[in-house]
C-alpha cells in the first residue's frame, strides 16, 4: 500500500459531519534522534475523534484545517532514532498520542518513548489498538485523579461504551460497588462485566439519588457537575470524560471552597502507565469488547457508527492487512 516515501492518511477537510473525511497520500514522517517510526497496523474510533471533527472542542483544538485525527495505535517499530534505547526495529507496540492533535489514522506515525509500550502478549493488534486511550483514561482516573475510599460506591454513566466498559472492569477489581447507566438492551452485557446495579436511562432519572456516590463518572459527557453534585456524598467527586470550560477553568476555583470536587480528567500519553495497563491486560483484569472492525477506507461509516451513541465497547480500525 505504501510507495517509496509516501503513505496514506485520513484528513478532515472541514468541520461537520463524517462526509468531510477523506484519505490522502502524503509524505511518510521523518523521525529525529529521539523518535520512533511506527508502521501502524490498527487504530480505533473514540468519541473525542468525532467531537474534534464536528468542532465541539474548538476551544481546545483551534480551528486550523485540514487536520488529521486519531489517538490510538498498535503496530510494529519500523525505525528508531539513535538516542532511542528501549525499542528496536520489529518490536510489536501500542500506545496513544494526544487525541486533540491526533494523527493515528495513518500508515506511519512518529512517536517518542513516553508514548509507547510493548503490546500485551495476549492481545492481537486490533485488540491492542482499542485499549490505549480508554485504558489510560481509566487507569489515570482511579490511580491518579481520584481519591476514593475502600468499597467506594461509583456511578458510571455510559457503562457499556468504550471508556465505560473498561471503567467497570477496573472498578470491580478495586472492589468498588458499581452502578451502571445504559439502555435496557445492554443491561445483560453490563452485568456480565460486573455492574452491580443497572439504571436504564430511558426509564429512570440517573440524577434522582441524593448523597449516594463517592464518584460520579460521566463516561459519555452528557451531564455537568452542577447537575450531578447532589448525587455525591459529602466528599464525593465528579469526573467527566471530555474536558469542558467548566472543569478546566471554573472547577479549580470552586474546589477550593467545596468538599465535593469537580475533577479534571485530561488523559496523557504515559509509557509507565501503558506498561501498567499492559500488566492488567495480561493478567486478564481488563479485556476490550469490540463491536465492529472497519477498514480505514470505510472511515466515514466508522465515524457514523460511533456517533450513534449505541456502541457496546469499541470500534476498531485496520490501517493495513493483519497477517
């Protein structure tokens, strides 16, 4: 598929619906002495990708066009800069880059050592490519962002989705009680991954309970701290999966005077965290659910599918043939 120094990559040519996505041929990246060139085999679609595409987060990304998308990747090391010590040509790897500046919907990417780890041995490239962004988000949520008591009561809004289904699995491993919000058709799946109590959002108000949760985690970003605050215990914490003006700018001020906290979750590429995530995967504590795999040539339909909001688990993308 790749000819000489050229490669194929997905670009968005405008802000709007998925029809603004197109595949272009561009120059293959040239790495510097501290970078790694990865031949990408698979990626995945995360809601942040199409939120960027629609222009929902221009206050973070700016409005420059055309631009590339994609945060997750798995693949094989193609080349390394002379100062790279821990990776070699042929290593099977996975990782993520900043989703707001994404470019992993492409045949090759250049990354630094803090953005990459050896792929879990019990995952193929497609499985591995679905895990970095959601896995690091939840790892950082539970081990770095929040400060939850033993046997905490946690609500996960969107428990059957890409971020939510990983949150459930790690929360249960930490012995938390999980209330999961999803549709009735996904209730049996949610219970199968460990959800203790189901709220069907079509029949029950997810904000009805008062002083109930140690953590309200909004994995679909359709509530606000102001709306959810009364559901928290006195020292409870609210976290949304997508940064907003409120939790980036206003929350730090509010948190100075309130025992209930609106915590910022801004997932960061981190090689050490990736290695810890890989251990969780290899120990079978977390496993991704993949609803559908699309070839990169069908990126428009992959985005449209993700935007339905009904995906169970993740949507994967194959960038090139998987042997």
